[in-house]
């Protein structure tokens, strides 16, 4: 059995304090950086102890709550939780919640303060938020702007910020949150500083007494300064613990006794990290707490003498280190967790933790490596575990050619080297940027590196405890293409396939484009509306190719007032007697870039149309106006089944030519070229009636047909 001894923690007696009026919420940083150490102790342990010390001295009527961030998941800026709503007598619940918190996420401190302010805004009482943080905002929010916003909200709101272990520059980045709401920014560099800062932020001095004379108070019995002395042991027959790390992590809470003999309500009295203290006389349940170890026992505190409760934790100690190599130092990325006996707790790198005696499952993780085992904690003994998760660290860097690193974004896909039954390799991870250094179990792997459109594959072997470089040679260069007036750019392989087409490599929009390509021959195609140009180029490894493509084009600006469609054709008539249509539009005005040459524009307005030949010159604008002569005939025929409109001119056979339009109903409206027409109405009885009319240009004509 190992003897338990060490340095003690000096007592810290709280002065008489009173919390500011209204409700308050403590916002506690639960990010992974709280595992950092100050004077050899994790900041999260110091924060828990300071909270317990300050909250234990608050009056029972104090309305206070606890909010935390970054305490449940990694990398989640929405990981914010109101754990203990603000209310009277919540000190014990806050202490218990803080002791149970995990510390592993990001630092969304601005959103956490905003949520706390919204929770407090539900009443008209004065609202105070006390933010305890060891880091600056990491979730793309502005603490200074939030402070100004809250101050303008009209609510009696104050935010105090306790910077725990922050540098001067980091402190300036969060101090404005307090200053903009009339609060204080308080620096805390160590355990004592954090206690003092919390007392300053959480509590304020009692108001000065009124000058009027007060009646003499009734004499009260004076308690001895120390009326409780605790005897602490890990086992009933083990040595007394009088100082050292076990005592430094143990505190004793006093609770009222419920009707079932169990702890009922915390009485705002505790003895923290020492064996002596002053407790009002009475019957209590004394709860002894050291990390995951808790023990409840009834005690009687005498009104006249010294009370000496004995505490046997029936616990042992886990001393654990997680290493990445034999003989190395604890790796702060190595995670360990103990689960069993109603306990689930863990940490990073190393730990020295008191656990209740019993069986547990111990799991460890470092990078892609993990291990688990069943362990037994024996009361009074230290279980030592050094877990070596033998990982290796390949460092990936992409190179254009040997010795010339890629200076832009790059990615690396890692696969197991051995293919599966389906012929595919199992993906291990994807990482980004040069110098990416993952921790991998020993074994054979393949990495596929990419930058732009260039990629290369490299096989490598990981050995335990080895850090080594894995250069990925892409055999690639950069091409920068400029094409004035272009709207799109495409890059193709120069080689034409058996189907007569080239393989498209990349596409982009605009008149400039830069990309990393494997060394080889290519063709660039640039387009703007119906104009285009292409140019061949060659990419060489570790070289930059700059290419400017001049595209011959002119602007055709075509308008046709009143038109419903405009079509543009190549003026040249093909062997089949038709022209090639370049484009069409359903607007009166259209602008398009076209290659230099001759064209014909045709505009339509209903059944009317007109065309105009024009020429486009390189670098010039051609304004083309196509005038369409048309009018609108509005025909009405009461009781008609349908109405048709025909040209008035008869054919060689003395009959009308085919109808121009036909529509069911009593009315018809049609756009026609100016000229002579006949409107014919058909009725249900098979009879017909007609009316001849002449349609003027740019006019509307009402045509009425009467049934005979």
C-alpha cells in the first residue's frame, strides 16, 4: 500500500459578502483549453475549487445560476447549456454541476453571454452575468459589439469578465464586453487570483450602515472559530490524510437530513480542501467529495464542544499516463476515460484521480489508436497505468516537382494499403494543408495528394514512435489564363479521343482563371455569348504558364418596339436553303456578343414579322432596330362558337387562303400585319357570319360581327 502525503492547501476565509441585487448567471468556460496547467494544476480544477469556495459563502437567498459552453462536444459552436437556472439556494447544485463537467470543446463566449442575458431579461430585476474564460472567442463573433448591443437594449444588465490565465492581448479582446455594459474585467493568474476575482465579480460589499443609531442587537452565542475537525482516510485501517493532493481535491458539504434519512437540502456550509472549519450546531448529512468519489454520512455538530467526524472514502487512486512512444512524456492529445460504479470521468495526457473501490472499464484513445481494459480499484492502493498507444506521425507535403512545394491549398486522402475483397482500399482519413501530421497506428498505407487538378499517390509505412516526411510529387505546374470579354473558360486535354471529343479538365466563369494542372498538353476554350476562341498550351512541372487568348467579337444590340420575339441568323444560306440560327430572345431588346460577320435579325409581333441584315465588326458595337408593321384586331361575335380570321385576298381558285388564326368563344384578339382581312364567326346551328376590315399600322381596331 502506498502512503499518501504531500503539501497542504492553506485555508481561505471568506469575508461577509452579499450578491448584487437581482439575478445572476455564471458562464463557465468548458473548452478543451481548460486542461492547461497553472503551477502544475489543471485550470479546470482551480476553477472548480474557486467556485466551491466562493459559492459556499453566499447567503441562501442569493439568486444565481450556471451556464457552460464547450462542455459536451468538440468543435461545436452551438454547445451552450443553461445547466442550473438562476434561483435562490443553487450554490450546491452549481458546485456539483461544475465538478461533473467535461472540458473539450470550442469557445463561443459571445453567444453564451447573449443566451445568459436573454434568460435574465425575462424579469424586470437587475441582471448580472459573470463570464469565466481562459481563452478568446473562437466562433466568429464579436464580444465588443455584443457588449454595446446589450447596453443599448434598455435592460439593467451588467457583464463581468474574469480572464483566467489570459495574456494581456487576449484580455483586451474580451475586456470590452465588460466595459461596454458597465462591468469589470478582472485578471486572474492563479488559484488565489481566481478566488479574489470571483469574489469581486460575484459579490459586492455590504452597504455602509445608515448614520442613524441602530438598536442594540440581541446577544448571539459565539461559535468557536474551528468547531469541526475531520479525520480523513482512504480505508478504515489506513493512515490519516493530513495534507497532500488527496486533501487538496476533497471538500465536505453539509446538508439537512430528509425524512428518509438522506441528504435533503444544502445549507450553504462547506469545508474545502482542509480538515477544520466552523459549522453551525445541528444534525447533518456530511457529503465528502473528491472528484468522482462521494460519501454521505450523518454527523452531529455540537453547540459547545469540538465535533470530530471520521471519513473513510473506501477509495483508491488511478495514476495514469497516455504516451505515444516508450519513454516519452504524456501526450496531451491522449484521452482516457473510466466507466463503472455509476462513474464516468476522464481526462487528457495524465491523471491522478481518487475513485471508489470497484471494477471499471478503462479506455484510451490517441489519434486513430485506441485501447481498452478492465481494471480494479482497490481501497487504499494506487493503481498505476502507463498506456503506450504506439502511433507514428507521417508529415504530408505536396510538391509541384522535387524540392518545389505547393504554396496553395492541398488535400491528402489516406487509405489502407491492402485492398478489400471488392478491390477497393479502406479510407482512413482526409486532411488538408501542407504539413498535415496525423497520428496513425503502425502499418502500411497509401496517401493520395491533390492540389488543383493534379494528384499523385504515394505508399508509406508507419512505425511506432516515428515522425517522418511523406513528400507527394505531383509533377504539375500552374496555368494562368486571361481572356478579355470572356464569360466562361474551359480547359481540355489536347488529345482527341476515339469519339472525336476531348476530355474536359476544368471550367470556370469570368475572364481570368488560374489552376494547378499535371504536366502535359492542353487546349483552352473561352466563350462569350456566341463568340469563342481557343488556344493550345503546355504545362511544365514546377513552372508557371501565362496565356492570353484574344477573342474576336462584336456587340449586336438589337431592338424591335412591340416585338414578342427576336431571332438572329447567320446571313449565309446553307446547301439545304436554311440559315444557322445564332440565338433567340423573347424581349424587345437584346444584346449579344457575336463573331465578326454578316447576320439577319427577324423580329415577330404576333402574326407580323420583319427582318434586317446587319454586320458585326470586331471590337465594335452594332445597333440594329427592326421595325415590325402591325396592328391589333379585336373581334367580337355574341353567341358565336368560334371566330376565324382570313386574308381578304382570294386565291386563284376563288377561295380564301387558310385562316390566320382560329379561336373558340365569342371574342378573339390577334396581332397582324397591316392590310385587308375577313373575320368569320361560326354558331352552334352551323350558320356563319363575317365582317371585312382593314387593319392600320400601329392601331387597335374593334371588329363586330352580327349574327344573321
